[in-house]
């Protein structure tokens, strides 16, 4: 093989061109996204879409209506609907409902992305997963667990959910966004 042929082969392995044929409606929608400045170009748009697809891990899209993320069926619901549901849970039950929810979420995360959420070294991966799924933006600063833009505002529900998910004891330090919980004990 000549040096120029070898270089051409390396270049074609590194980057391949793909042609996507879009319907007129699809192309109009893509143009709208680009014209609105939501994305700076086609490559950026499709890279973002592939990144979302990869991060969501929803490989079984039985569109419309059934989406599976590992073993868990997921639903796209609005926050107002969930708020109505949680507002009708008696206050004395919020922590327990949250704890059970956290335990189910722990199992879902373990089977879907293969990490044990009770191990603090895995928390960053779990935080990213929760953020991708719309729960909010999570971070750990010293012994404080912070949630910015939480999808629900019931602090007791969050406290139970996080204790069930991470296997820790928490104490609420701030009950408005950003929510702040002090990690009292690790499992």
C-alpha cells in the first residue's frame, strides 16, 4: 500500500460522512432549531441527540408510549402532575414514600448502569444519571448534598428518597431550592 493510500484509509476511518434524508417537515423543524439559535449547526444538533440517546440509555423505544431504560419502564410526565400526586400524600407519610421510592430507584440504577449507589465513590455517576432523568442537578460539597432545580419540592420526600437511594442518614439544612441535606452517616 502506498503512503498516500494508507493516509487516505486512516482519514476515512477517523471520519465518515453520512447522508440523512429528511422529510420536508423534519427539515423545517431542524431549520427552525438552527434559526432560533438553539444549536449552531447540524453536526452539533445530531451530536447532542446521540449524546442524549446514549445518556438516557433508552434503547427500547416502542414509540409512542413505551420507553424502557434497562429493566425499568420510564414515562415522560410533567412536574405539575407529580406535584399534585405528592401534595395529596399525607405529610406524615412523605418520608416513607420517599424512602421506598429511593430503594426502587437504587435497584433501577444498579441494574441499568451497573453501579452500587450506596458507595460514595459512585455518587457522581448516580448524580449524572439523576440529572439526565430530570430529577435536578446534584452535587456533594464536604458533607452536604445539594440539589439545584429539584423536580419536586417536598423536602421530606427528597430526604426519604435520598436515604433509600444512597443508604445514608440525612438532615435537612435548607428546604427551598437549592435543597441542602447534611450527610450524617454513611452506610
